[in-house]
């Protein structure tokens, strides 16, 4: 399985995003401050950066990201917003949003290893798209793993976005609505991605 192994702090600095968006609250890079970066970027460079930003944050490679774009373009509404909503609905992102994992990379690994169920059935596909009404739970055996318990405590049961409902007692989450553009907490100009793919 192909996966993105780029250095976090270095890549965040290059893309102009905070490592906190990735779940790395204490990571930073002071290497080569200022560097030899060009002050003014071309239109193409700006469009490419926005695309790379979303791909990097959500851990998606080009082929899959392009298929999301194709799907978003066929949906009603704004293509850019549809694209962001699609990647936000990924199961690995939901696991991260609920505080089960410190980072999306860790959430992807936990999902791949089959620690979660959706509507009572084991799902080990990180790109699985959740929908309203879905119930996401950590498997009973997995709840006893110290690493996962520590992650939840460290995140203080991270407050989930409005489209997710989390019950601390049963440790079950429910998708109560589709995510909206307002639920995506990173600075992204999605219209630039649309312009890039429209060429």
C-alpha cells in the first residue's frame, strides 16, 4: 500500500500550514529560516500549493485525490466545497476528529488494523466515506489497549465537530449530519484546486 512518508514539520513549513492542523502541536522547524524561497509565486504555483496542502493534511495520494475531484464535480453545488467535504468524511479523518488518535497518520494505521466498526461491522478501509446515521465504535478488545486509552486521555476527548456526536460513556460516535465547509478548520482556497484541475 502506498503511503505518504514526507517529513511533517518541513512539509508544513513549505506549504505554509501549522503542524497543529496535522495533530502535531509541538512540532516545528527552524531549519533554514527564510531560505531561498521566491517572494512571488506564479498562478500555477499557488494552485499547486493548495492542492498539495489538502493532500498532505488528509494523507491522500494523487490518484485517489483526483478521483475525489471527479466525484465532486459530478455532485450538485460548488465543486471545491464538495471536494473538501468528501475528504472530511473519510473514516480515518473521523477517527482523528473524535480524538481516538493523536494524528491522522495514526488514525489511518488504527483503521487499517481493524480497530473500528461502522454500524456494527468491521471496516478497515481508511478512505471509507461515512454518511449521516452511521455509528462508529472502537472494538471492545481495542478499548483495552493502553496506547489508545492514553491517546483519548491526552486529547481530553477532543471536541468533535458539529456533524459528529460522541457519547463518552459508550465511546460510540454517530454521524448526525453531512459536514459543511465551515467544519474544515484549515486555511484553504479550494477554488484554486478547481482551477488547476479545470485546465
